[in-house]
C-alpha cells in the first residue's frame, strides 16, 4: 500500500510519511524506555537512532518476505542489537 501511495498523483507519499513517522516515534519511545530501565544513555541522537532501528527492522521484514531466509533475517537483527549495545553507555 505504501508503494502504491507513493505513486498517487494527489499528495504522493502521505501514507508513507505517516507510516515511517509512526515507526520512528514508536522506536524512539522504546529506545527511551530501554535506556531508562537499563540505566544507560544513547551516544547517538535518539531520533536518528530510532529511524535507523525502524528502517532496519522494516527492511529486514521486507527482505524476509522476498527470500524467506529466516537465518539471514535473524542474523541481521542480531547485528542491529549488537550495534545498539555499542551505542549505549552507562549513565553517570
């Protein structure tokens, strides 16, 4: 639906803008909650990190739909998790 919306002659991409804005907001909320509970702070800008997480998960899901390679998708998400751990530092 998002891809079709981007081709719409009237206000192209409005669904996509809403969709990815929501994904990013939800990821930011989750990352903020994780930081609070784990008593860490992110060393990267929260919005940029949230957008990275949202698009990485979305891209992984789309790739899985294309190739059904669960092992590759799982490995990609493990790399994302490792990257997040590397971007967290203890709060002082």
